[in-house]
C-alpha cells in the first residue's frame, strides 16, 4: 500500500508525524518536499507521486482548505479514481471547490500524536481494494471464457462467409475475362517519365486550409502551453532548458525563464577599489557609516542597483567576447569575496547560434528606479533580462514553483561555494536568484527569490555579492525552427 500525503506546508509537522507512523506500520508514503527527486521538476514529481499511489490522505486544515496547490492535488486524485481519506485536524468550512471533490470520501478526525486510526483506515482500505481485485479477477475469468466461445463461433461463421466469397469472385472474374476480349474503343491517357511537375510557388499545402500558402504553413508556431519545457541555446557547454512563463494572445510568442539557475554572479560590481572598501578603509554593512548616509558612496563601494547600467545586464545582452561594461568592471577583486568575477567571460549571447539569436525578440521593460534615479521608472530594451517582482505572479498562473536549484555546470563554475555552505548548514536544495527590482531607499540593494528554508521567499541583498544565482528570461518567436519542445 502506497499513499500520497497532501498537506499545506504550514501543517508540515502533522504530515511528518503521520508519515512516520504509517511507514513504521509498513505503509509507504509520498511526502513533499522529502520525496521530490533531485533533478526533476517539482510539479511533475507531485503528479508522479499521486498517479502511482493507491490512496491519498488529505491533512485538512484551514490552511490546506485555502491552498490552490492542495486543491489541484485533490482534483488530480479524483480524476484518477484514487480514494481519498480526509484527516481533519481542525474545524473547517470547506470551499465550494473542495466540497465538490470531497463529498464522497472517508473522513477521520485527527488526534494529537495518535495516528492509529489513520493506520487502521489505510489497512481497511487496502483490504477492500484486494477484495475488489479478487472479485474483478473472477469476473474477468468468466468473461474470458465466454469471449473464447464467442470467438470460436465467430471464426466458424467467418470461414463459411469467406468460402462463399471466393466462389462469387471466381465466377465474376471468368465473366470479366470474356468481356475483355471485346474491343471497347477506349483511349488510355499516359504520363511519361520525361514530363516534370512544377507546382506554383503559392500552391496550397496538402492538409492545410485552401487559402494557406506553403510559406504560411512553415511559419506555424510551436504548440506549447504554460509550464512546458523548451530547449534553446546553451551555456557552459550544455543546452539551456527553459519553462514557458507567458504566452502572447495569438500564441506566436512566449516568455521563457531558465528552468534552473545557470550561473552565480553579482548583479553589479563595486566601482571602488574593492567591495565595501575605499581608500584602504572598510565600510561593513552591519555597522552604520558614511555608506548609509551617502547614497552615491553606497553605490560606489557596494555596486549600483540600477538595472539599466548594471554589469549583469551588459553581460546577458552581449553577443561579443569582450563585453563593454563602461566604467565598472566586474572583476573578482571588486566582489565581496573576490571569487566570481566575470569581466573576461564572453557575453552570454555568444553561446547562441544565428537562428537562435534571430528567434529572440527585443522586450521593452519598465523597471523601478533606485534611490539615485531621477525617474521613478526606467525603460530599457533587452534581449535577455532578469524578472521583476511583478513577474513572479506569472508563476502561479503557469502552475510553476518560483524556487529552483542550480545546474551541475553552474556549481562547477562557481568559486564562492556559498550554495554548498547553505546545503551543509540547512539541508536546502532550492537556491536564491536575482530579480532586477531595486530595494526602495537604497542605491546598492536588489530583491531576489530566496531558498525553501525560510518562510520569507523574497530577500533584499547587496548587489555586489557574487554567490547568488542568475536565472535569465527571454521572449522568443515560436514560429522559429530553433525552438525545440521537450
């Protein structure tokens, strides 16, 4: 017996306790995030876990009752005819959607630290399933015998019909041979092998609409849906995999975000002699100093959070080996730990073919200005960019997790080893990645998506810190042959 434990992350302690008791009694469990396999998509793993389960246990609370993710899990179980046992741990007035899916399933009331009723319920369900399988097998045996008799009868009838048919066609052919000896006077039309067939360039394609030309048929967009995976371009010698985050109304263009963190880089390097250092003096972020009072000085020694002039924007959009960074150079001596400099690394777009570059559309972005900006928003035109806080809303619409992990190639390239330290200290797998929005009131801080360890998933960090992830986004033309759907 194998059960899927559906619960709100807020009720993780109850789910973990229940899981331990069930497994102690020989009942296998799928519990997220514990059983999400490394290297697999979170949403895909949830579906995989539900589909291979014999039953679902829903830890019902006000938290799970209001959770869209839990509702999708319940809906999936119902659609797959997987029985659900509702383990209610508090009084809940069900939402209409949840009530619809749970009206015909078994309910149990939770007891603190006592899960024996759940163990008994799962065992009883397992026994009923075994009994039903035996009944179904007996029915199948009887049906198979009946089918065998019917097949033998059908075979005899088919043999008789075939014999009669052979007699009929023999007589018919003899009569036709007689008639063929008569001169019919018919003229036969022959197309010789020397004749060429030259279709008009605008001739319609077989199977296409009558008014659709071949050129139009070739330009049909790839059929993708939100959340689909696309292979496009490369970095660090391996293909980049992207997720479909948004589709245009006509579905000819898509916003893609890298499936994983592909590199660790600072958003912008310090312009001073080193991060937090000027004229030989250090200005630590945890001690009030001139850097807190003077915003220009702050940006100079810690990096500037203005997306339009950032080092990371210059690198992401560069198609040349030598990237023009202007005055600031993201060398490793300008970074907080003097590790991940990228001043001598070729531009990100040098890894893309001509056809791939043609498929990337220029995106007009509106980004909030930082504390030094003269305008509240700054407009840029970019081929490659970082997402904004507002863009994170698209993840929920696409049923995608905002959390992700670095690729193996990213970790091999990374010299900071901050990720490894977080894994050792907190046991995390998902890691933080930069957004392009500046933090209000600062000239040197931007927002980023954090890790799964903390409840607060949006962090504020100094842009000169080099051990955090880059997860780029692009807008692509879906009619391009360079787009490969996985």
